[in-house]
């Protein structure tokens, strides 16, 4: 084996050993330094500072989640447009038609969601 090969692997092993020791040291320090007083209040689930009620059922407004999911979907799809725009002039003509199909699918999804009334806030 050449000397540079051994030197590279030695550096990797040293970094891995130091990282493993650091993680273990943090776990041990957390275990030793953490407070250990248990109480009933600490065992209750935390809900925005509001004490837990005896009722476990509550009404959930699903429209917040639908808006969030739609935002994430269209936002992530918009991320694909930026690299395409950067290489558009150097790319072959087929790339243009592929992006037209992609944008068409997005517009179809937006039209579907709009027609279903998901975007109307009630």
C-alpha cells in the first residue's frame, strides 16, 4: 500500500473515533447532569401551555393541513423550475416540451383543487 492511502484512511479513522467519543461523552454528561426529580406534572403531555382536559376528543380543522400540503407540493414543484430555467438555452428542444408537460400536470392539479373548492376559505 502507498503511504498516501494509509494516511487518508488514518485521518478518516481518527475523525470517526473522535466523533464517536464526542457523542458518547455527550450522552454520559447528559445522564449525569440531568435533573432526576419526577412529578405528576412532568408526566402530563404539553399542549401549548394549556392544562390537559379530561376529554380526549376535539374537533380538528383539516383545512389548515390541506393548505399546508398544497403549499408544499406546489413549492417543491417550483424548485424544479429554477434549474430548468438556468439550462434552458443550452438544453435540447425536447427539454422544453418536457417542461411544458410538467407545467401542464401542475396546472391540471391546480385546476382540480380549485374546482373541488379546496382553495375557498370558509
